[in-house]
C-alpha cells in the first residue's frame, strides 16, 4: 500500500464520494498486498521443494554413467544441485527479505520458469514435465498481477526457442526439431495465460468491489454513529430538561428531604404485613448479601449481620420508631461473611396507613467506615501537631534560656577557676568557691540536657566504634548500677563505625542504664549489645521510623517492671517521668531522643508491663576509619599573638580578655560584629578573632565569612552554647569551623585558642599597630 494512498484516504472525509473512493483504493491495496505476501510465502516453500524434487529426478533417472567397467555420477546430478541452487537462492531470499515487493514477484516468476526448464531438461524433454510450466503459471496467477504472467510467458518462450534451436533433445527429447515446435508450445502457454489473465481480471474486479462495499459500509457506519451521537445528545438534553422539570416539581413537594437522603446510598424496605425485606443492589453489597436472599424477615437480616454488641441497640431503636412513628438514625457495626467489620449509618422512616397503623418501614444505609477512619486519623494528626508545637515551644524556650544561662555559667565557672589558686588550702573561702564551681557544673549539665532534647546542642561528631565506647564505660556502669544488678555485654566482633559526638553517645548510654537500674529496684539483669544491621524496608511506625540502609544497632535491655502503651506514648516528652518527686527530672529520655535524632539516628522501644524493656538505637554506618586518640597536654599553653574578642555579654567578654592576657596574648575587645569589622577595616591585623555566634545585628558565622574575605590569614574561633542555624546544619558542626562550646573552663579556652593558632597552614601575622591597650 502506497503512502500517498494512505495519506489521501486519511485526508478526505469518508462520507463523501471522493473519500469513499480513496478509502476503496486503500482497502484494495491492503487486500492485494496481503495476497501478494501470501503468494511470496507459498513460493518460498514451493521453490525449495522443487529443488529437492529436481535432485530426486536427477538421481532417479540417471544417477550414474558407465565407461567400460567404471561408473561415475552423471553430470545431471551436479547440474540439478548447482544450477537448481542458483535458480532457487535469489527468489527464496527475496521472499524472506522483501516480501510483497514488486521486484520479488518478478524474480520469483523468472526463477519458477527457469526451474521448470531445468526439470524438463533433467527428464530429457518428457511431455509430463512440460505440464510443470502450466502449473507454475497457474500458481503465479495467485499474485493477481498480469505483468508477472506476461514476464513468465516470455521467459518460457525464450527458453523453448533457444534450447529448441541449440539443444532440442533437452526440450523435446529429439535430436532435431523445427521452429514450429517452439511456436506450438508458445501457443499452449498463450492459451493458458489468456484464461489466467481473464481470471485475474475478474478476481481483481471482485477485490475492488469488495473494497468498495467495505468502504461504503464504513461510510454508512460513520453516518449512523454520527446520527446516533446527535440523537444521544438530543436525548441527553431532553433528559436533562426533564430532570430539571422533575427537580423543580420535587422542590414543591414534601418528599424532598427523603429523596435527598436516599441519593447515593443503598435503600431498603421492610413490609410489616408480610414481614419481608427488599434491598437495592448497593444495600446487598454493603451487607454481603446475595440476590436470592431478598424476601427474608427483618429478624434474620439483623441476627446474622449486625455485630453482637450492637444488635440489641439496633432492635431497640427500630422498636421505638415503630412505636412512635418518628424517623430514626442508627450507627452500627456489621460482620461480613469474611469476618470483616464495617461501620454503617442507617436512616429510616415508618409508613402508616389511613388509621395510623405502621404498615412498612423504609430507609437508606451508607458505609461510613472510611469516614470514621479518616476522623480518627485526623484526630491523631491533630494530637501529633499539638504535641509537635508543644515540643517546639519548649525547645525554643530551652534554647533561649540556655544561651543566656551558658554565658552566666561560663563567667561563674571561669572566675571560680581563677579564684581557686588564690585561695590556698585552709583558706576560709576555698570551700565556698569549690561549692560554687560544683553548682555551676550541675547547672551546666542541666543546660546540656535542655539543649539536647530540643536538638539545639552543638554536636562535634567524629568517627567512633560503639564497642570501644561501651567498653570504656563498662567499669563505671558496673559501679553505677550496683551489685544487685547483673551487667552483660555482647559485642559484634566486626562492628562497623558510625559518626557521632562521643560525649553525647556516652550520655545516651548513661541515661538508658540509669533508667534500666531504676526499673529493677529488686535487682535483675541489664544487657548491652551491639550489632551490624541492614534494613531493607522501613522499620517502625509513627514518628520513629527507621529508613532502609546500613546501621549499627545499640540495644539496652532490662527485665524490670516494663511499660504500658500509655507510658510509651509519652516516653520521650520533656519533664515526663513515672518516678517519684525528687527522683527524676524527666529529661533523661528526652535528652536521649534528642541526641540520637540529632546524630542522624533513630530510637525505638519494645516493652510490655512486667516484661522488661528494650531500647534499640540505630545509628547510620560510615566507611571512614576511627581517628587515633590525641593526647592532651595537661599544661595550659601561653602565646604572644594578637587576639580580637567579639562578645556582646560584657561579663563574658571581660573574662575572655582576662584569660588571654594572663596567657601573654595581645588582646582587643569588641561588643558586636559590626564594631569588630570597623576595627578590622582600620590599620589593625589580628592573628585570631574569638567571636560569639549569637549576637545582635550580625551573628558570628556572618562575621567569620566577612573575615575570610577581608583578612584571609586571620583565624576565627567561634563559641556558643546552642545551635544557631547560620552556624550548623541540624545541630552538627562542619569541619571547616573552629568551635568552642559554652560553658568552658579557662584551661579549655586557652587550649582551644592555641589549637586554632597552631593548626596547619597557620601563619601568624604581627599587628600593624602595637599600641593595643587594655579595654
């Protein structure tokens, strides 16, 4: 089928004569192409079989030739093998590679006629094999192409004429033959071809007539479909107008409410006289009924479907409706044959006769299971939202308090450390100073817990192995839990590494061990185990879901009193505790949860009352290696470099400057970041800038970025007591920033300053102005 015919048929409308003609031509081409392809497949097998047949004739008729007492294979066999393969190969290949192509059928016609000539030759011109020519022409007529027959006839005549002249015994079986013999054979071929051409013409006409009838049927079908569509649109419009009229009529009638209730619901009716029920298809589906169940009594319908706990209530509601004649609404559960429970809402009314006696009850029923579930899910979501908002508010409050509180604690602790050397042993104030120091340390610990549960603590993670962490704490934990509790540890030998703040992980383990100890007042067994684990799918539910991946698992288990579901629901809330007054702050597990989540992990709890509890902590695996431990010199280092202290708290700024001057540094101070930039913009050059993170107008991180652009050789040490979003992401400090967490001791401060100044590639620069006076 030509592309032009296809495009023409697609472009013209089928309901016009031109469109029908184009579609007829398209269908005719498709049918003829199908016939030609079938004929190609037929000749593929026919020519292969003919070649084999030619070999058989050659072998059967003259397999050997004798010369004296010696026999040889007759050349006819090689002729049948070689020439037959040559004649067959090209037509057979084209029927496979180019089926339906015009060249293919003409090559097939030539090959078929030449194969007929070969067979005639192999039989010595026997008259029987001449009939092969007529059979081949008849089969070639399958192509319905008169050009193929004409071409084949010419090949036959040319073969008989040439071979009859030069080699008559291979055609006619005689040593010599007159020319009229070829004309005789040509006449018979022409006689057959004439009838075949007539047959082809009639067949083509019939094909064209069939194609035209099909095109006209398609045109008629298209016309009918269009008329049906038009009539459907008219009926739809008429139905819509009729429904609008009926709706207007129903609005003026008293049954409007009943019709609205029954819309999009299953309906039912109970005939009180015959005690038979009738349901709609939707009602049968809701109750899991079969069609043959219709007509059963109402009591049977209630007994085998209504949930046993709701059955008496439903009976009571329907009895009241029959007694009073008032409509009713009833929400109840049903149990389907597959034991599935659904929640349905039914509405019904009682129909009275002229005397006021109930004669029927009818109503609607609707499945509200999904709506109930949605309401429950919405309630849980609202509860989670309120809880999240409460936690966020507490976290904001804790962060704000901790920021100012850590500044105060740093000042208290710092001046206590400076005062202790001045108050020697036996000094009346030494004990008081030590008590102040201990109180500051306890307050610092409480502040750390507040920041941890609110996830505003600055973590400084490093690669660690949980086996090493637990092993280093084991002696301390045994002293902590006492002799009445057995401590068992189980370590996986090839435990993977993770990345977390070591001090905070120790705090997590300590909190869980203390809780386990308090859950076993009469003694028991405490187990700590580590394990590599790979999670393929999400693990857990609610807010604590462990995503797929590789984790190291830290499990802390006890066989204590266990927990109820209600206790587990509030377990990680701040200030929630089941211990007595004065026995717990309620921050331990909240702190644990905050540290684990801030470290990129998750915590899950498994517990039942009187069955103990297991806390599973999942921390993501890292392929980094554990860094070797760094020994810390106990001596507080000195220095001579120039340092700028930027801190908005005057007391803390004064303490930092005092500590630095005592160690030999040249110090200037600034109350905020903008004032520090003005100093840096003058003729000053500093080796180090020590800055608070949370300050008005500009925070410490932005100041650090400005210093990197203006004075790239100047080092920056940031200090803060809680997470600032500009400083860290998710509370975890990046490796590019030097950071000191508040509160800090004088020794920690001096060592950190020295560490930053002595870091690789550090090239201290002398200040261009040395007239640095104490502020």
